[in-house]
C-alpha cells in the first residue's frame, strides 16, 4: 500500500508508525482474546482497502534532535491501539502503511481527559462489560463515585455496579517510608529471613551470584535492603554478601498491613527489577492464589445475579491475571504446566528455552496418549525368532496442521525411546523393512540401529493424493531396508522396482502390495509384522494393539 487517504480532521498529523508507541497502564482490552484478534484483523482488512480514516489520539514527547537541530518526537497512543496493531499487522504482511493520522491530546490533559477521549470514540461502543468495568475503575481511582460515573455517562447506577463487579479490585501500591541510613562505622544490623518470603524470589544462578558479589566489592551495596518488622523482604543475596565481607548497607523500612500484602509486594517487585520469563512471573503469582482467593472472597460484592458462574472464582482468576499482566488463558496454561510438567520442562520455561504454548500443547497431547493407552491392552510379542521383520512404527509428531489431523486421533503414538527399546525377536541373520515419513527419517535410522540392523537402501510409496506439510506437502512414504548378520539380497528375478504408486486408504494403512513384495523377495521365511493393525495371512506373525480379536 503506497499511501493512505487524507483524514477529514484538519488538526491531525500524519505520523510514521515507527514513531508511535503505546501508553503504559491504559490498556483495557485483552489483546490475547480471539474476539479482539478478529476485530484487529477486520480493521487491518479495512485499512488495507481504505486507509486509516479515524485518527489516533496521542501525546507528543520530544526524544531529541536530528542532524539539522530539528526536534524529533515520539507519539504515545492514548486511544486507538487496535488501529495501531492493525497497521503493524499490515506492515508485517508487507502491506506498508507509511503514515498514520494522529490527533494530539489537549494541553494539560489528565487521566480523566484521556478516559474522556476514549469515551468519545467509536471504540467505547464496542467494549465488553469487563472492559467497561476497567474504564469505570479508572474513574473511581480519580475519586469519582459510582453515582457520578453513571450521571456523567448517562448510564444507570446498576449498570456501573454490574460492570465494576466483573473487574478484580486493584492491588494497592504499598507505601515506603524514607530510607534509614546505617552508619558506616557501625556493624551491619542483624536482620532476620523468612523462608516463606525468600522462596517467592527466583534464585540467582551461580554466575549471576558471582557477578553480583564482584559488583558489590567494586562499587559497594548501592541498593537498599527492604525490610518489614526486622525481616528481609528484598535483598537476601546482598545481605549474605554484606555479612560475608562485613560491608555496610542501607535499609528501607516497609509498612504493610499484614503478611498477605507483603507477599503480594514481593512478587510484584520482582516484575520490575528482574529479567524473568513470563512463565516465572505467572508461577510466582500462582503462589499467591490461596491468599488472593481469600482476598477476592472478602471483596465480593452483594450482587450475585450478574453471571451464573461464581463471582469468587471469576474475581480470583481475574485478579491473578491482572497481577501477572497476562491473559486468563495463559494463566490457566501455566497452572496446568505447574501441576503436570517435569522439573526439566519447568526449568526450560524459566530460562525462556521453551514457550508456554508448546509446553502446554505437549502435555495435553501426552495426557491424551496415556489415556488412549490405558484403554488398550498391551500387545504380546509372539514366541520364536524371525528373519523378516516388517514394521510401521506409530511415530509421535511435534505438530499438527489441525486438531482433526492429529496422529493421536487415529491411533496411540509412541515416543522415540519407547520404539527404540522394543525387544525385537530378530534372527541373527535377518532383514528389516521399516516405514518412515520424510520428517521422521533421522529417527527411523536411529530405530534401525537400536534394533541391531544396518541401513542398506530404500523404496518409496506414491500415495497419489497430496497431504499436509510445512516444507513440501507430502505425497510419499519411505520404506527403509536394513540387514542384520549375513543376509543375501533377493534373486534378480525377485527384485521389485523402488517406486510403487497406489492411492492411500485409511490413515497410515499401507497397501497390501508390500506383503506380496516382501514374500516375493524372501520366500519361505519367518515373517513378523510389528505394530500391525490386522493379520495379513497365516504366514505372518503379528505384534500390535490394533489387531482385531
């Protein structure tokens, strides 16, 4: 897109999107919700066709001067973040939007004027009750009563109360008293530690702790230790280093109403001072769940006819999400991970080595697999040894195009280590025919080696129907051949072509042609099919949990 339509507002500026930024603390929309995402996509489609017709309301701030001495500004968005996100979406899709119309907020504006600007736009008409509740809560923070809010907006008091009841109460900011300096000539005070408080603070790694000690020995303890009733609530590592080296430090006395308020402050304090992952942040907030639940119950209003669900439950989860600055959906995923994941997975999440969505998806999938496996009797490996092994392993995939196409929807899959650890009754001199899709080729070779076979060659099955895929849309599968011991190739007249074309049938069901091909290549052998769905003939022994009884 080369240009945008000129706005009808004469007081609007046309601004490069790169100079726009979002006003912190004024979000009322849940940008993770499907409804808002669809709204932004709709806006993007409209902007791509017609341009940005409605100006954004912004505050202009000077950020420096250019080479010619001309002032350079950034524009902080007060209203219009949905339109701004739609522009970013278009830019990401290479529909370049070079200029966006903005209107500067009125001079000497305050919080009330900013909210008033919002209420004068069409955005306000599309807000959900919970979002309206956040707007009304902001008015309350400015000292307006429910009655004045209702009168000013032409709403009923019941409407305002209903919307406010859907919004969690704001967590108060705990005031600090002035810092109390400690005389450098005096010995450092003996402070107490509370294990409950300390465990709310993510521990430093050894490298981080060593770096902190080096900095303190070089520059001293510059940040004050925060204490409450003689107990450290922030600065445990600094205090330990001060004791080790007999260093002086300052303290900041905190004034909390109770231990609950102290814990909430400790958690929130980590968000602003440490580069912690989103998972760690939400993990900390979930530690407060029992306390928040009790607080939410205490703050629950008298009205119970607004929603069918428990007001306590809604307020508790909303307040937890509010403290963590995340969506309800992400909060729920982290809670599930916290209760079900291994320590290794949790550590990867804390170090930003794994995303919350992927970890949650993998855990849900694994639960589904285990549930299916629990309903199926384990197969029994047949007696004896076999010199021809035919296997179609139930590979487990890391992704699926849609839920309806998940492998687990068709049959229970197995993890790679489970397949590799299978005790295959192969004769000392035997041959293996092993199916593998193209993405699973490396794993198939690992399995072949784990079972004691050496790779020789491969054939391919053309399914004649195109499938899904991220690089190529798959239309073939590979049949690998491996040998163990001394096994000769088939006679020349029994060697088939490497490509067979036949339409695919049920999910993962292979053509009967390959039974005939194997029998032709190696006649008069002992045949075993692993992971079989049915018994092909009396010639074949089978191992599989889908064989008809």
